[in-house]
C-alpha cells in the first residue's frame, strides 16, 4: 500500500522507493513523515533554524519525488484511456478537471509523463525517452518545470532534419537542471538548440519577426496602454535602451528610490521618448521635426494657478486630443517652442506667429556647463534629456536668459512645479528653497555644481601662498 506524507495538512502519494530516497539525514520530524511514520505535527515556531532550513529543503524534495509518482500514474491512465470511461473528450480535459489545473499545466504533465516513463514492447520494458530526467525526478533533485524544459528541447531537436545525440543532450540538461533554476536551464537549452539546429533556430527568428506587433490605445481614464511583442533583436535593443534610463535613483539622505519597478520603467520610457523627439534623425513632417502639440488659451496659461486654479480652462494634447491641466502645461512650456495662434469664432485659426524657442542651443550649452544635467540638490546626473526651467516663468514676463534658467531632469522639473519650490540666483548659481511641506525652516539648498564650486573656494584657502623674498617690492 502506498504510504502518505502527512505534514501541515499536506498529503502526497509516494512509492516505497521514492519515500526511502526522500528520507535523508535532514530534519528528523520531516524524515519520519516522509518515510510514512506517524508523528504529531509541530508548530513552525518550535523548529530550530537548522531544522527549518533542512525541513523546507526536504519537503521540496519529497514533493518532487511525489510528482514523479503522479507522472507514472498519469502515464498509465493515458495508456488505459481512462478518460474515455470518465466521459471526457481528451486526456488533458479529464486531467484538468480532476486536478483543477489549467489546460497548459495538464498538457505539460501528460507530455512529461510520457517522456519519463518506461514503455512496454514485445521485447519487454524499454527505457524512458528521458532516462536521466526520470532519475533526477525520482530523486527529487529537479522539478516538473525542469523536466518540461528538457522535454521541449528534445522535441525541437526531433523535429529538425539532422541526426542528434539526444541521449547526450538530455544527460547534459538533466545534470545542469540539478544546479539551475528552470529559467536558466531554458537559456541553456535554447543555446544547445541554436548550436545543433541552426536552420530551425533561424526559421524561428524569421517567424518571430513576422509575428512582431505593437498596439497602443487610450484607456477610459486617459492613460495610454501599450502592448507589444518584439523579436529577439528588437527586444534586446529595447532592453539596452531602457535599462540605464530606468535605473533606481541614488539614495538621498539614506532614502532609496520610492518608485516601483513599473514606475521606473515608465519614467525610463518617457525619457527615451524625449531623447528620440530631440534627435535630428527623426523624419520630418511638413518640414517640422516631431513634437508635442499642446493648445491652451494664453490668458489661462498666464493666470496664477495658486490663486485661480479653478477659473481657467485646461489645455489639449494634440496627438490624443485629451485634456491636460494648465499647471502641467506651464511645466512643459518651460522648455518648448511656442507657436502663438490667433483664433476666431469656432476656434478657427486666423493668424499663426513665428515659433520662439525658450532655450536656444547656446543657452542650453551654458546651462549644462553651469548646472550639469540637473541642478536640483542631491540629483546625481539622472539619465534622460535635461529640461530648461524658467525661474520666473516666461509667461509671467521672465526672460529667456541664463540668469533666469536652470537645468533639471524630468523628475525634478515636475517636483519643482508640483511642490512649488522657489529658486533664487546667488553669486551666479541657483539656490533652491524648499516648500514648508518639505522643510519647515525652508533652509536654502545650493543646487547644481554650486556645492563643488564652494568646496573649491574653501580648499583654495589651504593652498600655501608663495613666499615673498625679503626686500622685494
């Protein structure tokens, strides 16, 4: 009779051999349960650290060994076509219902079960198609996901037109499976396939390129939803481009970047779009480089938002025709080209003025030289396209000149506008004054390269002055 493993409410069917191989010199209580002995279930708090480590590892080994026993039974049930008697139209449908698993999981178990079980023939039992994998599964050294990777690699090589030493390939993969997670094992299997079946691998790459797709749509809440499937080469390019742009920001006063990985990726993608739009290599439409069109009434833009936040009309994003707040438009307008347009009735354009760039190339170069990529205190040159911010907004009469502008990264540009930081110029360098919500004392903080410059001034006093000879004038 097949013994059962009872531990913390878990019941797993094990063959006698599997139970014996699973019971080792690890946590004694768990070993007794695996071997089929009766025991009183202990609370997790009563285990020592060593027992916890050994127990967790041994239970995983027992579960894997039990999985091998289940695969043996699944293979036998399929051989008997038991699903027909149960009224199911296929083995996978029957197993899916019996185990309450999804279709993909059921098909995986059936395929692996056929690969790791002995087959009967006229000459007697034959070794399984994946003997090394079967042995590793029986020992509990690998899991079902490992076996799935090995089975898929074997199937891919069988479908190629070349003869391969499948036994050797399977032995290599099964050996590495005991030391690799399934994801890393899949990479090794993929590399083996690319080595032994280069024609088939190339066909797959061509098929992936043909299957490429990218879709985008505006959700009901106004956010843009992007869904894409990229071929290997394009996918690698995308990862290489977005990885440095989405890296966590350096710690500030011991606090780590609060953004989630998804938020960092979104910010990295936004920075990547800024870089692309700022590139001279982008194709032109009607003689103009691609740009973001934002439309708003000038009086609404000029109105002081803090005093009349609810009185002005919002703006409109040209590409998606969605609304955008005047406050965000003021941020965007810090570093953009403004095209004044006189509108008549029905908002029809009557006259279009000349485009005026608020931060010409020479001013941007001077700002970068003075401030670096971002002048905000504590910002360690974050990646992305820097943005020129007006200290006194140009809408409010602020001039477009170096003494009225600072360079910021996209993140801190948004922080300055949303939190209402004040910026002053002292000795030709920007000084940032935080709002009371950040610092009740509103202590000014030097920005950009101002602090290193101050260090240089202080260190200059340490340089020994040249000695003047006596009697010299």
